[in-house]
């Protein structure tokens, strides 16, 4: 038997132990902060799981130390401070991703933005047109040619699904302007759920030594314990994810960043074996640094090289809160972050499957992404209160022209439509133009959402290139994307260029749509047609034969015109020169079961004014 009084002593000891444990869990964040303060800036490691209360609010005297970063909150940058953001973008699909990302940034932002875009020729053509027609106040865009940067990274063996473009983050300190000291670098598959100025404010926490801010990788890829003989690139602990990066460019240049990353990559490539097929498959599933598509070469990404450098120089990195890069891959550990945090900032779709990733909470994050995917971009053309910024010259001219319109004009609605600048997204889907031919003809047409059912039949009747302008809302553009992907006929045609003109106003800008489609036609001749009309199966071959036979000799560009319903062709003398008018008048009559809308009789002159002649006709 135990001596008398021993049970009481054991009970008191047990109670004291319970109180100590409760205190540790309640105030462990503070203890962690003290340890990190003792270790000095840059010496701490942020836990993957943030210690935040369920409501996400922190006590005023707590300094934010129970967050995942253990860094106290600081005030946002000045309201009108220019924030710099860099992205690498190549191809048609990535260009669409950039637009969704920019929408989410613009929705929450309160500061002017300067976007630095490293693009290939395709993405630059798309985004340059889009931003020019979007005319968002307090947003500047600079483009950098990816082809000029490729030689700096092309020596690295690579089978990563993002290709060489995934390595170009490494060369940003040399590619961006020398005067630029700080920049936020983003992957194109992230979505903002907060003001980007909050992320910019984290630059204030950099010590004198730190040059990179990153969020911890939220998978076990870099731990090297996924399977037997799994040998990832070296990393500090769990490693870091490069979907969201804070870069001190001035310090990187002073530290000899170019020599540092090239030396590290060379040495690691010499010591690491070629990635096995199992590594490549598992890397794709886990969203780690080694995703690849292929066999026999190392699946290297910029993230691998960043982590190898941080492993050698841990003092260079400032770990950021996990909420600034919630990573959604098939086997992500991000739930440890977002299950306790109520204020997620950035969602990162870092799996090749993107929105189709397997995650039990994916519907919540997918709905957040779809909110901005389908958001009306016209609503983002708003001024920043208290931040004067000169409007683009086109916007200033437009405002002056609108100011001169009379409210008593019976055709005011048409004149306003004539001055409206629509957002234009050219080559909305992947497009491979056919090889150039001396007498080739492109079918040019325009349509709205209610005519999508005509596309499959049109593709069967016209085997040649087509340039089609679609008048859609942002939400309808996504429906159109799914419609094409679900159609075996449309998805097989890479020579059809679809150009989205985003809807604004109550009228249908038929001639602007036609102008957009004609401007993107790459052949010597175009055939203008209403979408309701189906050309004969042999018409494409006949028009090409006619060009080779010299029938089109002296015709500038329009090989033929086929219209459904509208003003008589005799009234087109205002719209066409002599040769083009002759072809309009002599084109064969076409029939249709669907008549185009006709404006009110008393507005025919205004209708003729609003539908000015297509460029090039």
C-alpha cells in the first residue's frame, strides 16, 4: 500500500502537469517567438500549422506571434505606393490563367500596380491587346521577351511540365530593370483572396541578410521518404514552395545571384542521378519540385534550385505565413494550415490537374477561383481614391468624345456604342495557323452565345482556316471554353482562331466584331460570312482555285461576302471601294432560316454610322 498522503501528492503533481500542458498549448506561440528572437532574424523555421484562434483575430498585445510566421503585424505600405509584381507567362492557356490572377489582385488592391510579364510571342500578343483594351486605371504593364532569356537556362536538363519557362524565375534579377529593388513573383495558377499590399508589407521583416521570402512546402516531397530510393533535390527541412516569392532584387544582385544559382545547379546536377519514372509520376501527384512528363532526364524546376541554395545558405530566406501560399495538390498537407486559419490570402493550384485536383475541400477553393474566373472585368475599371494617376491617352480621348455628345440626340445610344472600347481577348483558345499559302482564304464571322450550335456544322463545311469573333460575358466565355473542350469536332480544329470581345452595353457591335476577326486573319484573302450561313462543302477549294487562276487579281483582300439580312447591297457604296463593292454586289445570294435583328426604321442612318466599314475593306 502507498503511504498516507502519497495519493494527494500524486494528484497534485498530476494537476500541475495538466496545467503546464494547457499553458504550453495556449501560449506556445509566444514561447516560439521568444526562441526565434533569441536565434536572430532569418534563423527561425515557421511551423506548417499556424496557432491562430478559430475566429482568426489576434489579441492586441500578442503581436501576432501565434501565427504560422511568428512575425507581428505591420502597417500596410502607403496607399499610393507602386507595387511591383512579376510573372512568367507563355502560350494561350497560361494567358487565360494570368487574366484570372490579375482579376483577383485588382478586386482587392488599393495600390497602383506595375506588372512585369516575361512572355513568349503568343502570350505577349494576347496580353498586350487585352490590357490595351481593358484600360484599367493605375496599372502599368511591361513585357520582357522570354526568347532572349532562354539561353540562360536552356543548359539545364529539363522534363518539368512547365518547361524552360518554369526556370525563368532564376534570371529575374538580371532581366528586370536595375533600378527595381523589390518585387513579388507569382505563379500564374494562384488566386488572391486579400489585398496584395498585405503581402508587400512583409518586406519590412527582412533582415539585412535575407533576400528571399517563401512559404514552406506543404507536401513531403523534399523529405525524401515517399518511397524507396526517392532522392529529391536538397532542401532545408520540408523545403519551400516558389508559387509566391518576395525578392529583394538589389541584394540579390549585390550577392552575385547569377553565379550563385548557376554554381549550385551545376554541382547538384553532377551528384544527383537521373529521375526515375516513379519519381516523375509521384512528383506530378504530390505537387513537389520534381513534377515531370517523360523519362531519362532530371525533372528540374526553379523551386528545386531555390531550395538547394537555401539549404546551403539558410540565412537568405524569410519564411512567410502559410496562408500566403495554400498549396492544393493531391497529397497536400495544407489542411494543417487552412483548418485553423480564417484569413487565407492566396490559393495555389500547384498540381498539373489544377481545378480537378483531388482534395476533400476542393469545392470551397474552386468556388473562390470561379468567382474571379467569371467576374465581369469591366467592373474593375475603377479609379483608386486618393491616388492620382494619368489615364491612358486613349481613355482621355474617349472621355472628351463622350462629353461632347448631346443628351437630346435621338441616336445617343448608338453614338455611345460607337465610342465604347470593348475588352478583347484574341486567340482565346490554342491556335496553330496553317502553313502560309499564296492564295489561301480565311472565313471570317462573328457570333454571340446563342449561335454556338452553328460552330460544329461550320467546321464540317469549311476545312480551311477561320477567324471567329464572339461577343460574350466573362461567364459565357467559360461556358464557351467547356463547349469546345467537350466537342470532338471543335477540339480537333487547331486552325480556328476564336477571339472574345467582352460584352458591354445593350447593342451588338457587329462591325467591331468583324474588324477584330479580320485583323487576326493571317491569309491573303478573307471570306466574310454571317454565322447563320453554311458555305457549300466545295466553296473553300473553289475560292483558292479562283485565286490561283487569277480571278482575284486586283482585289485587295475580300474574296467574297455572304450576308443574311440587312440593308440592300446597293447601300454599301459608303462602305467599300470600287473593287470590293463589285465583289459584294456579285456574290451569290445566300439564304438562312434565322434573320438577323434589324434596327428601328428611324435609326437606319445611325445604324449605318455605328457600323463603320471594316478595316481593310
